[in-house]
């Protein structure tokens, strides 16, 4: 069940919907969440960690193992859980104490029993124990004490997921859960380790009973689990597994040791990343900060970004780590093509292959999961994400320049389609950035480069960020192979949702609105997991219905008439272009028409000119209004946020030259409208045309009066449309009937 737009959700649920990114490749959705290894896999792991002769000597001298009986000192099934936990604890502690001998200063491994710890007896958000029953606490270059509750004071605890090497689940044989239940419980803890240890490549743990153990492995392709291992018949295997999972060698334990920190009193005081320099040689860069990203699941790209500084030149770069699907070309290939394009991120170096998931997994399971490859790119450093703007002009200039960069990407000489326009993929420009670079488009992981002018890629609802996906992309969830191509107009529609998201979720000074407010409650409806629900909620923004009027009112009230006019112009433009595409596609795909949109796409530069002109007019109106309530004074712009990249005293941004001819008026699809009304579906299309054409004015100063008059005219048209009676339903082509029925 989904909630209609306007429903105020719980904040945590809203955050979950907003952070949700559907699977990044259709293959991944077809793969199981976990795989089961061969019986022999676990016995071959960590052979180099512990020598065979050392294993034999340990077994003959350990109190926790009986050589004559050939078994560990575990109790029978009738004992209490406490007794079982203590026996496994003694075994693990004996193995770690014998085989793990840290030699480097500050490196430690300690087995901890939390069975008696009051703070660990509660449950987490998934209903599991707040922390594992047994774990190995770690100290070293990649570990730190958990953050304090009070930033000014010490942490009340010295145990957390930020300093956990591995962990163990203990269950009696009579209560052993299913394979899936074991993976689910262990995943709850692995998720938090990945979150708090950003250079973690994989997490491994053991699930014990009094007679068996199972190794559970997590990486960016999902997870795998071994069949039960008889701990009494294979004591050497258990010793090697525990020693490997607790190793002082961070690479063996699953950490990327090219990222390191200096630890003082248990805290990370500074760090460094070693990667390829612009000259092609390895170079170590001090970490300035870790840049927050929206990735919040184990399986996926797991993008992690570090802002670093060149120790010689002092110039800052951003190092981006991610795990790309092995069937997708590395982002670095596209970034190499777009070097020097204003409004698009610029790469300085890359490492396209840093390891694969398949090298961490059981060979017998290859093909049962979607293999991923670790990659790293270093780019020039820009400002924060666009949703951290501090003024109206800064925001509008940033979106305008990102659209300009997008136009250059889709040009005939490059032919790159971004496909993932979102609030995290546009950055504010560097301080002092000129026109064209005040907003920067980043993250080409999902981008498609057409090998020739006629190449296309089908719209896919499994690609991109749900909140900003276009109507056509969302419809692909139902049209499947009948979906039209994802084109530049879909990305321009995503730019509109980005603008609408900010207008409805923030104040003009950059302050986010409470989630229960009317504007944010509208926005969260666009992030519904169901493509149908997200599409229906977005449709309420368009046309002349009460939802569209409400959204426009909210924008005008908070942001003023200039931004209200921009919002209104842009949404009508999106609706008109979307409708014209539908009209041309008809029963697409059609054997009679190879490319029904070819003529329409030939007006690409005019389409961009129209959208960019909307922004130019709004920027000019805001800059020219001395009394606007959304402006920020020059002093606050120059001192409160030096990274804003906006000079309040800069001259008015000129409009781009007007194309020699404008597009013909767009005819609205009466057939689509009539069918929707007949079906009782909220129609985003007015019952009669309210705009005759997109006006492209000659280059001239834009006054607030002219824009206000235009807005008033639009309102009158909207009110008239609300009173109009719906026409009778008409027959439509088969292709469109499929599109409207798939709800």
C-alpha cells in the first residue's frame, strides 16, 4: 500500500524511501541474495595464516580440546545458553591468544563476551541483539573507538562496530535457525561494520552451535554461507578460520590498506589515501574529510568519497571508491572523454581495476551472483552537493550550469546520456567559479555513451534515483521491452524534479523544512518503492488540478514570484514535451517507423535553449529585485560560506542567444487525456490547451511585472480548466492503452 501525495510520513520512513536506490542493474535483481559454497571451500581458507604443525602442537596442549576424544570442550545440548556461550568463548580466546601476536605498536585483538553486558542485551532496528554475543575487538590503523555521545567528552563505551574485527553467533543445536535466518542475523551486524569502517571490502563471521560452525561472508555483491562444518572432526579448519578472521594483517581481514589513519588515544586524528597521481605514479594524499554519500546497503556500488590534498601543491582532489558491475564500462573511460567540459566533473587519475568480488568467494558459486570490480577515480574538488546552497541565486546558477554541462554531454560529438540526475550528483562550483561552472554534474556510473548517432538505450526504472526519475522511466516498469529509449528529455525532466524537490523541501536560505510540512510530504511521495505509486504522485504536479495549484502556491509563498514563475514555466514545458513524445510514439515500438522521435530530437538545442532561458530570466529577476525576501547580503555570501562559489556583486548573467526559429506550438494529446479521464485516473493534462506555444523572447531585460502578468494569466487558465467538463473517452492506439492500463 502506498500513501497519496501529501501524506505526512514518519521521518525515519521518509529517509528510508529517500535513500532508496533500486537495483543498479537488472541482472542483480535476478540473483539470489546469498549463495551457498561447496563443502570443501572453508577448509581451504587461510592456509597461509596458520602452519599445520602449529595447529597440531596447539591441539595437544590446549585445555579446550581433548585429543583422545577428538572434540572441543563444548557442553551437551541439555546445558544452559550461558554455558554454551562460555565454552565457545574459551575456545576462541585460546585460539586468538595463541596465534594472534601483534607486533606493531597500537595493534591489538581481544575476544569479548557481551553475554553479560547490559548495554548489549537490547535489540537493534531489525529485532536482533544490539551487538553480537562474542566478538573480536580491534585496535590499529583502520579501527577507532566508537564516537562519543557528547562530541566534547569521552565515549562511555570502548566497544562498537568501528573497532570490531569479526563477530560470532552462538545458538544451541536444537534451536539452530535456517540458512536464511542465519544470514539475516549476521547481515544486521555486517551492515553496521561496513558503515563504520568505510575501507572495508568484505566482512566474515562464524555462526556456532556446540557441534557445528558456518562461515558467513558479506561483500558488495551480497553474501555467501558455507554448509555446516563439524568443529570436532575439523579442528584445524576452525583454528584457521578464527585466526584469519582475527588477523592483524588488515588486508587478510578484508580491509583496503591503501586507506590508513593515524590513531591517537583510540581516535582517528588524520588519514591518507594512496592512489595514482596525475603523472601515473603512486602517491599518498592526506585526507581532508570523508564526503558523506547516500549509499546505505551492503550490495551495490558502495560509493565512498574522500577529499584529499596534494602534499606538494596544496590543491584538493576528491578520491571516489566504488564497486562497478563487471558488465559495465568503468566510469573513468567516460570521464576521460569529457575532460575540460564546463559544468561536468574533471578527472585527474584513475584505477579501473583494484580487485573483484569473485576473488573473495567460492569458485563453485561463480555465475550465481553479479560480480563487481573495485574502481577508484580522482577528480578535481568542487563545492558541496547542490542541496547545501545558501542563496537563491547560487542555487539557480548551479542548476542552470549543470543543465548546460548536460547539453554538452549529449552533443553530437560526445553522445553521453547521464541517466542519474539527483540532488547528490550536482555540486556547487568552487568559490569564484565563472558562468558555466557554478554547478558541476558528477557521477557518470550510470551514464550511457552511444557508439553512433542512431544508438539508443531503453528507459529502465532500475536505473537512477527513484525520486527524480521521469514519467517515461517509471512507466518502463510495466512496458518492459515496449519502453521507448531513455533520451535527454528524460534527464531534463529529472532536472525539473530536482528543482521542485528543493523548492518544496527547503527555505531560500538553504534551511531544510521539517518532514511533516506540506512541501516535504509532497516530495516523499515521489520516492515510493513502487514505480506506479511514484509516477501517480508526480503526475499531481502537472496540469490544472488542485495538487498542481497547491505545489505552485507553496513555491510562490516561500520563494517569491520569480521562482514561482520558473517552477510554473518548467513544469508546463515538461508536460508539453512529454505529451508531444507520447503523441509521436503512439504504438511504439513500430515496425513501420524506425525512429519516430528523430524529427523531434532534431530540435534538441532549441529545447535546451528554452529551459536555460527559464533559469536566466529567474536569475535576472532575483538579482534585480532589491527587496526580495530570499536574498542574502553581500557580506554573508562572502564570509559565512566561502565555498558557495557565488559572487554577490557579479554582473547579471546574460541570457543565451535566442535560436533563429522557435518550435511550433505543441499539440496536447487529447486521446491520452480522454482515456485517463474515462478510467477515473487523475490526469496531468488539461481539458483544453492553456498555452499556445513556448515563447522565446528576444534577448532583453526581464521585468518582474511581465513575469507576474504571465503567472496571473496562467492562474486564470487553470481556474477555467477546473470548471470544464471532461470530454468523452476516445479510442487510442494499442501501445498507449498498455501504458495507461499498467498502473
